[in-house]
C-alpha cells in the first residue's frame, strides 16, 4: 500500500513541470501575444482538423469503385430438369463504371474544398490575432486603471495628512477630515472593482488563446502602434479570399452533384460450367440503373442552394471588408488626432493643477472640496488618456486585420 502512495506522488510530481511548461510566461508583451494567437490555439487546431477532413474527402473523391465477385454452386437432387448434370457452378465479376466527368468533377470539388479549408484557417488566424491583440490592450488598460487608482489613493493619504495637520492647528474643521475619509473609502471600492475587472481581462485573454489557469501580466505601456501607411486600393482581406474559395468549392460540388444524377452503369462477366458431364459457357453484359423513382434531384438542389448561399456570403464578405477598412482607417485618423490634441493641451497642465490646489489649500485660499476635485480631475484625465490610447490601438489592430496583415498561421 505504501509503495502505491509513493508511486502516485512521484507521477504527480513528474506531471507538474510538464503542465507548467505548457503555459506561456506570465509577463508578455504585444508581439508575444500575437505570436501565441497564430500558434496552437484551440480555434486554429479546429480549423486544421477541417483541413485534414477536406484532404480525406479528396482521397475518397479520387477513388475508383470496387468490383464485386460472386460464386454460386447448384445441385439437382432429383431428375436433371435444369441442366444435364448433377452439379453446376458459376462465378461472375461486376465492375461499376464511372461515366465521363463524374470522377473529375468530384476531384475538382474536393481540391477546391481543401483550398477553402486552408483559406478559412488563414482568415481565422487573422481574426484571432486581432482579437488577442485587442484583449491584450484591454488588459493593459485595466492594469493602468488599477495603477492610477493606487496612485490616487496615495495622493489622498498625503492630502489626509495635510488636512489632519491643519485640523490640529485649528485651521481645518472636522468636516474636512471626514470628507477626505469618505473620499478614501470610495476610492477603495473603486480599487476593488478595478481588481475584479483586471482579473476578468486576464481570464478573457487566457480563454481566447486557450490557456486555462494562465494569469497574464502585460508588459510595456499603452502606446500607439507604428503602422505603415496602407495603400488605398489594398488587397483582399483573408475573409474575402476564404468566401470566394468557399463559393468556388460550392459551385464545384453542385457540378459534381449534377453529374452524379446520371444512371449508374456496371459491366459484368462470368463463367458457368457443369461437372458431369463437363460443359461451360461464358457471359458478358452490362447493367444500367433505371432512374424511375430516385433521380437524385434532392441532392442536386441542395448543392445548388449551398452554392447560392456561398455566393451571397461572398458578396456580404466583400461589402463588409470594404466597410471595415474605411471605418477603421477613419477611426485611426480621428482617434490619433484626438490623442495628439490631448497630449498638447491637457497633459502638461496636470502636474501644475495638483500643485496649485495643494498650495492654495495650505494658504487657506481654497476648501477641501477643491483639493479633492483636483485629485479626482487628475485621475479622470489619466483614465481619459488611457482610453484614447487604447481605442486608437484597437482601431489600429482592427485595421491591420482588415488589411490581412495578421494572415500568417502554421498550416
């Protein structure tokens, strides 16, 4: 019993490093997150399985039908009424024949299906990379919010010391100190909410990349991405390419279904012989299906409907892609201009605002409400800047995805 416990403990200890090694590092930057998104995430693994499925269908499409071999032995127990022998034997071989165009249409449809599956993998990798980048930006924003709250609480603690000193000197009232304490309690609540929001953003990024139990920490700062100016007539997005290939595959399947409506044909040949007396005959013939009841019209109509649906999907994908490129390009320009204006007009004045409020309160020229208001304005302005930067970064990531810059995935 003891050795079983020891063996179980050893196996568990050996499994722990392997499990930990599968998780990415806790601290990651944006390039690392984008690389992980194009790696072995569950969504991309699913798309790779679809490629394997399409390749298996290609093997089936290129296969020829199998022949069938039959053998019979007949014995007459009574009078020789059927043939002049007690025993007769017969074998026959039947080979289904594919009519011209059937096998080639199936192969073409299967080949286009493989191309469509690979295009779906590329489009999924492109979208997943943009989603992961956007989730990482939200993680950075949540970290910045928590840091801003912690800095604000530190400022409030410092202000409380100032107010307490003035109260001891008989200059400030108890209300001033109570007002600062209430403000501190409110900020503690905000900090708890920020902690919960940060945990949620960590879980979103970990779930998106398929790493349960991972608690990522974003490195770096919220900073706009460096992007090359994309040409106005940019190429097609991965989603558009995938929709076009899916349309081509659906049209090819409709063609194959139309040719499969032709009657089935098979050739047969065989030999019949008797034992005593010995005699034999040869036979050669064909068999053709009579499409009286089942003309396989339903399968053809289904394939045609799928082809029409794929055409509509392609039209929608093209329209959506053009709209996304225009929309995200406009967002990048407008949000970039807003951030530049913020940095030029508001950012340099924030330190002066807090210092002026502190000096005015010490000299008795302002109330504690104005002092708290200056701290709150600094905090809200910091969050506004982070929001502007995060929105700009997300628009840049979406624009890159719309242009197909993330369309790189391991096949």
